[in-house]
C-alpha cells in the first residue's frame, strides 16, 4: 500500500509541477509585446500578446507622404511586430522547456494562429 501511495503522490506532484510551469509560460506569453518599424523608421508600432495595436509612433517625417502610404506602413509594421512576437514566444518556449511539453506547444500554436489571423 505504501508503494502505491508513493507512486500516486509522485504522479500528483508531477502533474502539479507541470501545471505550474504551464501557467508560468502562459503568463509570460500574456505579458509579451512585439515592436517593429517601417517606412525607413518613420513608423513604429507595438502590439500586445493578442496582436492588438498597443502603441503607434509616427515621426514628423510622415507628413511628406500620403495617407495611403502611412496606412500601408502602419499595417506592414504591425505584421512585422506580430511576427517578432511569435519569434520571441518561440524563444521563450525553447529556453523554458515549454516547447518540449504538449501544453507548451498548444499555447504556442494558439498564439501563433491568433497572430497569423490578424490578432482577432
């Protein structure tokens, strides 16, 4: 009976440790932001972990350009910032070992899909 109780305790501790690591990884992903520039540095954006535009900087030099050009640069920088966020998340997953767990891979896949779909 003692041996089976020890096995159950070890199994439960393993599950709890895995859950704690997964929560930590999810929290780290939720706090991440990605930034990128475009238009020769005239446009800079930051997106949050959902892919939503979080900050936008337009240098005064954008005044020399059309509204359409500015919009294209904002969209381009936003796509690049989301791609940067995915790269950062992948790096964190690799460094933390989350990439080696089913839960970590699922979180990373969900983040990547969400950002690929435009942050919706």
